[in-house]
C-alpha cells in the first residue's frame, strides 16, 4: 500500500464519497461533526446539537484558539463544576455573567408590551416567603431607610385582579439576603407573601434595598476580575406575582438611583422595571403608614397576561438575526 500523503488537509481535492461518511477537515469540520447527529431520534436534540456544533466551531476558527487556551478553558470549566454544591451553583453564575440566563428568560417570557416584563429569578428564593397582612413590615432587622411599597395587580387590559399573590424578597441594608446570614439576620427577614385586596392593590413596609455583589470568590469572579468587570447587582426587590387564570411573572423592581443600575453584572435590568423612590417628609403621613419620618416610597404596578393569551413568539422587528456561516437557519 502506498504511503498516505502527509499534508492533504488544505490542498487535496475533495475525497471520494466514503461509506462511513465524510472525513474531518478544517474547512468542513462543523458539517462533518454535525452530520454525526443525523440519526438522533429526538428532533429537538438534533437541532440543538447541530446548531451548537456550528456555532462552537465558528468560534474556535474565529479566534484561532491555541492549545494552551483550549487547555485553560477546560481547566476553567472543570473548576466551575467543582465549585458547585447544594448552596452554590457556579455554572448558573457563569451563565448569568455571560447574559445567557437573561436571554433565555427574555425569549421565554416575551410580553409584547402588554404586561410587566420579567427578569431572572436569582438564587435566593430558596425558602418560602411567609404570608403577611397588607401593610406589614417585612424589615425585621430594623436597619436601613424605611420605605412604603404600593402597587396594583391587573390583567393586560388594566382590569384589577383581586386576590393576586405578591411574593417579595430583597437584600438588607448590608446587601445580604437572610439565607446568606443565618444567625445574623432574623429568619425570613425581608420576605413576604401578600394577597392583593378587592381592587388588586397591595402595599407593605420595608427598607430601600442595597446593591450587592454576586459571589465572586470562584472561577466566575476570577473571570470578572480578569476582564475588568465588577460583580455588583443594582438594588432591587424581587417579585413573583400570580393570579388565577393569568400567567405568573417573575421580576424585579429596581431603584433608579442605585449604583450599577446601568451595569448589572447579570444584565437583569430592563428600563420598564426601574422606579424612582421619592422621599416623603411628612410626620402625619409617616404616622398614618406606620413608618418613621422621613421615609421613601415607590409605586409598582404589575400587569399579567391572561393564561389563554399567547405571548409573542417572534423576535422584535428591529432585531436582526445573527447569521453564523454554515449554520442552517
Ligand atoms: Fe437579588
């Protein structure tokens, strides 16, 4: 048998068709690997793997990844996995700081402008919020700037939704959730499950939340540091709002004058979710609402889509799809 040519990858004519399929070349690497998924029984899995391979190969070719960089990436991903346990999910953090969590969230919860926009759930809704009466104060540790939160839950046409459930949780004035500081913060501090009144209205007392850093003592924190990014999230109150016959929404209420409101480490901020928290200096009003004077206020209305209302499925018209060469559309 003659010796095989030593360097055929770039200059050889197309190989004759082989019973086992096309051989790997630099030029057609993605097509060759994608073809290996041709017999995938689940069509959605086949679509995902085919697209993933095309994008991944395009990325490697785009940056001409070196073997050292590839090795470093493998080590990084290995360490990311090793950082995960029951209370720490480093892979979700990685997804967060790459904007993938927000993109998946946004794609799956399009509103079409008729309901409150969603944002990420975040990692701190790990305990049930305690049911509380309207007006109750959820700030049990007595720290921070007092604040009255008011709002109304409606359907997409503005119709009130009596009895809607409004689940809220937030960080304290030091930038920590209760579950991060067991024994330091009171249990269930700054959490509450409220039931809207007959007009769909809700109100409760709390404090103005503070910005806080995502956990940055692992590989994701190293990535942020290496790329000159900060790990902070702007101040926010988490909401999950549900009502019978309507699509629930998981969202945040952002404080407009918080640091990092325009550079959230996880890209969770949407313009429609930012509110002013004006100060009120009125002893009579303060006494009425049961807060020390002065105090801050914020109003946050929440509109839910009806359960039978199909959310928009297409991309907004002003967003052009990005085409990666060789990726089937
Ligand atoms: Fe949060």
